[in-house]
């Protein structure tokens, strides 16, 4: 997992990735650390996994902070950023990666609470630590980004709608962020092989992954998509604040 970002391109920077003890978040935080950033690994309940990753990244010579936080709990989020401020005093890259809504046993409004309300709360809590030149990246899917014009699988629709609501709400923050010199990019990807969401979708709708792979020609895996997320934290912000990853055929633009 090297050469995703130019060596040293994030030297002296501090990056936080939500939901980064595993999956796309873990690979993203690794890429940022390999590029020189000190990093914050956020997790909800996977402390051993987070600490294992932290140990690996410290071997690169990075400072690493692991913080457990329930992003749907504003108090927990506030404590996370207090810890970041105490350890680093600032934040240069914020990747809003954590999401959900297909888990069983959750409240009916859990998807909207996590994918919209919590994303705004995390950004607002982080903003005082972000300064001129900082970057914010929001991770979403084509199934959510294009939900207004392209239907998705019924099993995923509540999550897709909540993710799009989160994206819309975050985009309203762009002018205020720009005034502070903070760049904001939405990274939207096609279905990603190996993610929990893809697994749950496949369980609910057997054959869904193969059907989308055949239609798109290729589906990105976790590490490939994470590389695009990491690049979005360094590359120039697109004019429309959107970085589309993977095939968009079958998705109608608004």
C-alpha cells in the first residue's frame, strides 16, 4: 500500500478519518499516514482493531491517536475533538467516512441520524480546529448521490436517501468553509466489493453484486476506492466539489 500519494505530501499535517478501524476508513487513514500525516483513528466499538492499526502506523514514525466515539452522540463527538485538540492542537484533513443504516436492531430513524445529523455535527465540531488550506472529504455512493434521478434497490433506499440528505446538508456548509480557506469534496463511488454494505445488500438481494459488476464492467475493491478518497484530500477541489469514482453508466445526472 504505497505510492497512492506523493511521499511527504502530508508531512506535518494531521488527519482524522471517521470509522477508520476497518474497511475503507482503515485503508484511507493508512494512505494518509504513508504520505506523512499524523492521524486520528476513530472507531465506535472496534478498539482492538483500531489499536492494531495504530501500532502499524506508528512504525512509520507517525503520531497516532485512537478515539472511540459514537458519532450519533454529540457529547461523544465533542470529547473526540477535545482529545484531538489536546494531542495535536489542530486538524488539516477530515474524512467523513463512517456511515450505516442497514444494521439490524437500530431505531427507525438511525440511518438519517447517522448519515445526516451526525455528519453535520462532526463537521461543526471539527471546524474550529480546521484552518486555511484544510480539507474535508465526504464519502458516499453513486446509489445515494444519484438517488433523486436513479432508483436503487429497495433494501438500500432508506440508506441512500439519508446519505443524500447528509450530502445536501454538508454542501450547504461549503460557502462558510470556503471563507476559511477550507476545501470540501464529495467522493462518490459505485458499489464497492468487500464492504459491509455490499455484503448486507448481497444478503438481502442475492446476485446484486454480480449484476452490478456485469453492468459496470468493473467494481472497485476497498483499497482501490480508499486510494481515491485519500487523493481527494490532496488533489485540487473539483469545480462542482464532486469526485466520481468508477462507472456512472446507468446513473442519470440531476
